[in-house]
C-alpha cells in the first residue's frame, strides 16, 4: 500500500509538470485583468481543506486509472482544445490524484468543485449562461408580478408593463450569485465531509435556490425601476436589494447543505432531506415508513 501511495505522489508531480501551460495561462489571465480574481479564494480554500485533511494509516484504497486517463486525454487534446477546456481536464486529473492520496476516494466532489472554480470561468459563465438565466428569471418573475395585480409579461430578458420595457441587465443575470453559491456549497461539502451523492444533491438544491433568489430579486427591482412604489428611495436601493436577496439565498444554501449533511441515511430519505425536514412530525414518520417500504 505504501508503494501505491508513492506512485500516486509521483503521478501528482508528473501532472504538475505536464500541466505547466495551464499554470502559465492562468497566471496570464490573472494579470491581464480579463477575468475576475475570485478564483484565488476558491484555490486557497481547496488547498486549506486538502492540507488539513490527515488520512489515517491504511486509508489509501483508490486506484489511479482516472487521473491517468485524464492525463492521456489532456495530451491528446492539447492541439485542438482551447485553454479553458484543457485546464478543466488538468484540474480534474489533479483533483482525482489528490482525492486518492488525501481522501482515499476516486474523486472528492467538494475539492474538485473548488478547483474548477479556481479557473477563470466568470467571463465564460457570463457569456454562455448570462442571457439564458436572465430569460428564465424574466419568465418566472412575470407571473409572480401578475399575481400581485400587475399586467406584466416577459419579453426576452425584459419585463413589459404599461408599454414600457424594464431590462434585466447583465449584472442582474445571477452569474455572480451562481459562482458564489457553488463556492459556498463546495466549501460546506468539504467542511461536512459529504459523500458524492450528498454533494450532488446539495449542488442541485443550490442551483434551485439561486434561480428562486434571482427571481425574487428581479421582482423586487421591478417595483424600484418601474416607480410603482411612489416612494423616494435612496440611490443605493438597487444594490441594497441585491445584497439582501444574496444574503437570504446564501443562508438558504447553508441551511439546506447542513440538513443534507445531518439527515440520517438509514431512513432512506437521503435524496429528499429538504422535503423531509419541511414536513410536520407526523408526516415525517409516514414519509420514513414509505421510504423504508420502497427500499424493501
């Protein structure tokens, strides 16, 4: 087992040397200010969790086929993939090797997610997801406002009311909230030592929470931008609404992740911890009984 651990450490050194174009590209992106510097925070967080983890003797039980295959894929794709996909392959290979050495797992999703967020992905997320997220938020916010008596319809990334178009602009797309929300989720996944299933469930819950939070932000800003409140609001109202909604979303993400981490898997509700904890006590017992019967 000691020899397998040494081979894994040698593989990690080889990867660090083989992926030097990725590190050079990352430093260049950091210094030319073409992307946000948030990734440094994610990288430092991942490093802290990796080094504070002290594997017990004999805990290494993972094979190295995944990082080896990824290393080969990186080499074969180097000349026809753009830098970001190549960097994602490299980061995944390193995360798989670190997972084998420090966690005894094939791939620790929490560490992998933090290392992916350490890449300069903010501009790419805004380019590819900015418009779809704004359009989805507009479609969800419009019926919410109609329930409150405003004849609002969604037109692309705008809310149309009383003949005027109220734009959901790029800063309100929710991409920054998306990055921050997943950073929080992956950090809590490492802190609570979640397995792959629970981490994936936490990520799904986080995505839903972000969409809901961004929808509430768009609906709240409608009242500000349309002037329907008939109030003299300070100049920082727009930013203040964003901060309040972001804080509420972050609290919801932290609460859901904590619930996912503490749900007892013996009741068979690991896929539904949020619903389970929202149910009344009597319904919880019935829910557990149904889950146990389903497992049988």
